[in-house]
C-alpha cells in the first residue's frame, strides 16, 4: 500500500474486554514497530518484529499485551482484559530493512476503555 | 537509562527563524531523527543525522554534535502550517525502536 494503515481508527470498549489492533505496514517493509503515545508525549516503544520474528517485547506493559506477525506482513496487537489505564493512541511504524532505516508511522488506533 | 530532553513549548512569529534544541543521554547512539507531528496526525519524518554537522533540506536544517549529545532543528521562513509538535528521537543501535523525546509544541503566530 501507499502507507502504513491501521484499523480500527477508533475503538471504544468496556473494561475487561479483549481488543485486537491491526497494522498493515508498507509493502516490502521488513521491520514493524508498535508504540503507544499519550497525549502531549512522544511515542513509547512496545514491541517490534523483523519479518515474522518478534525481536524485542520489553516495552509491553504486562502480560495482558501480546503481538504477532505470523506471515511477516500484517501485525496484530492484542490487549486482554482491558483496563482504563490502557486508553491511549497505539501507533504502528514500519521500516524498509535492517540497519538504521527511517520509520514510517501509521495513523494510529485511538483506544478508549470505559 | 535513556533520556532525551527538549523544550515543551515554543512560540515564534510567521516569517521568522526558530531553533528547537534536543539533548540526549542514551546507552548507544546510531543516529538521530526529527519528526513533525500535527495535532491528531501521525509523526512524519523530517531529518536524520548520524555524523556531526548540519544537514539542510529546504527550509529545515538539522544539526548534530555527538560529543555533546546535542542536536537542533532549525526552521526558517516560518509559516502558519509549521505549527506542530517536533519530536527528537534517537536510534540506539542498528534496526531497533527509536527512543523519543516528549516533543516540542511549536506555535507560529502572525
């Protein structure tokens, strides 16, 4: 595609429900990153993949958060048993290859947990 | 730990020049990025510095001093559309996630 896409763009859920956030990176991009961005803050790292392999998940807040990228393209970030503190903008970014490559960001998913 | 500092807010006049500073202390360094983020939108790439010195790209320039752990973004001939947050981000090694500062919210006034 032309750019990184994410869906849904907005998600309102009730506390305790599970949510799945999807990221579709730029075609051919090897690396895919998940960040969380609070209002007025910079993005904070959650996890990232090279191809289908999860390289680092040290930024995931707790074990309710998980991510996968089974075929090395689309990725899903899943939050189980959501809590109000999970409310945030979740951003995905992708980059072309290994090495220091520019990361291109998607529009984000705004999650609101009631 | 990783620490990236930049001013929270700045205001400048249309047509003027503004310099946004960023200092960093990170466990490694493999390049520094500047991103622009308009309210409600995704960050968009502006510049990348890995060597000391000034990189110029149209109205925007970015400077890096690795020995000082310091960078700045220079915006010339400011336009109202330049009102946005500017994010400084460091790559600490290879193909790894970026470490972002909190961003500087720039307001351009007439």
